[in-house]
C-alpha cells in the first residue's frame, strides 16, 4: 500500500477503497486490513475515518520520522534529492550532538578514533566508520532525542553513506576532518573541534552539489 502511495496510484486527498474491497484486492482478511490501516495512520500515510473509507494524506505534511525511513527503504537507489536533504539536515543536527559529546565525554570521543588510521579506503568501510562515529557521539549527548533520530535512519544512513563515499574526494575530505578533529581534541581545543565539524558538514553538502552538477553536464 505504501508503494501504491509513493507511485501515485493512491493520490493525496483521495479516499481509499472500503475495508471489504481492500481485503479482496490484497487477498487478506479484514482484521489484517484494519491493522495495516492503523499502522499507516500512525506513520502519517492516511487518516482513518469511522464508518467511511480512509483518506490518503500528503505524507510530506502529515508524516514523521518513520515516514521518511519507510520512503527511503522502498528505494534500492536512493534519489539524489533525498541525499541532499539528509546532508542538509545533518548540518543542523550533527554539530549540536557532537559538541555535547565533546563537552561531556571528551576521552570517550577520542577513543572512537583508536582504529581510524586502519580504515579501509572503500565506500562501505567509510560509511560504517562514519555511522559508528556519529551514532556513538549522539549517544553521549544528554539529549536522548538525537540518538532516537539517528536510530530511525540507520539503514538509510549506511545506504547514503556508501553512495556519498563512492567518490574518492569525499573520502579524503572526511579523512582530513577525522585527523584535524582528533588533533583538536587531543590539544583540548574544543572550540576548534566545533568549527571543524560545522565546516565539514557544509563542505559535504557542497561536494554533493558539485558532483550533481558535474553529472548533469556529462549527460548533456
């Protein structure tokens, strides 16, 4: 049903079929349909109406974190626009929880880099390392919501990470960041570490935009 919504077969602000017809269409019992409708409503896909067919929501306006995770899980190749939006979101979130982690657990943050020099130069290894780094630091923030947000995006983050780190230049920029960030922490230059984080997040978005422009020019 989510696939049908994403593909436009169920358009926003239109009614779903009645429960009985949905049960016939999907060859399941009505209790199963009711359960599915409840889950779809919970995640913002539809609005259930008593005694009437459910209404399809505009999921961008009515959805939540689970909606985004569901959307991206349906794509084998995540669209470029989604990657850009996630990189833009990271510019806001990451510096905040990283600053919290450094302020409250400096030595633990430093310990996360114990094996980074042995990091394999391939997209999957970089994506896994960066995920572990971000997830661990979010968990060190006194604000637990940061970690909840990241937990919702684990699979998506790794997919996006592999796509992003497929470019050698992107890996090198992150490698330079890891080195400079760790050096700042070892010298207790917390403000410098904070600046480096903000800079690399913005640089990541710029790099992605540059790559998309290059791809468009090649296609032309």
